[in-house]
């Protein structure tokens, strides 16, 4: 005899094991999940981009800052379309609404690490502290992936379609 409770329990265990396997590189801070932090550094002297997904299972919060012992400073950036050219712009906060998922990804919102002490090796993890207005601070390990290009410059994978030249970055704040 199979009771509904047993089925529910089985399903819960099944889903939990599945989620566990998929979330090996996730972090939890209160109602916030920080998923798959990864980064890309191309040249040691240039700022490096870092990307992650914030899943909010609770009330509205805001990402208000980031820092890293491996970098001189970390800024929050977004991209704006300036007459067809995507340009980066520094922003102070990222609103994370109730039960919203916010993706920091190439071409959109991202973290920018300035003054890295060394160019991260492929697969190297660097700590970054994310500060949220309500949830507080959490340290995540950002896994750096080597760009697929061998020529250097800002022509790495999935960056081909947009201008992302940090050297000529416009400061608009
Ligand atoms: Cu940037």
C-alpha cells in the first residue's frame, strides 16, 4: 500500500538529490541563493568581469556592494545601449525584488574586479564578498575561466557581439 505521504516524501528526496547535484557551486544567504559565480580575466592589467545569478526566495533586497581581497576594488556594472554601442556603466545598487531571479552575465549586469594581484589561472577560484542591504554579506568563490581566444584582447567567447573595452570605459556616474 502506497500512501500519498510516502510519494510526497520520495519526490522531495528525489528533487533534493537532483538540486544538490546541480548546486555544487552555490551559496545561500538567508532567502538568497547565489548560483555559479564565475569570472573572466583576459589581461592582468585589465579589469576582470565576474558573473553569477541571484535567486531570491524571500522579500525584496538589494545588492549594495562587493569587495575582494584579491582585487583593489570591485564595482557593480551594467551595460547601456549608447546609439547601438554597448557601453559599461557603474551602478551603486542592484534591486532584487521579492521572489525574483537576477542574472549577472556577459553583456548585462556584472561585477568588475579592478587591480587583480595576478591573472587567475584557468579554474582558479578567487573570493568575492557580496553585500546585501538586508541579508548582509556573503563570501562566494568566483571560478575563473580562460577565454577561448589565443590572441588576447576583448574578443573572448560570447563577447564578440559587443564593445566591452574596459580601457576606454566611460564613467557616467
Ligand atoms: Cu564592466
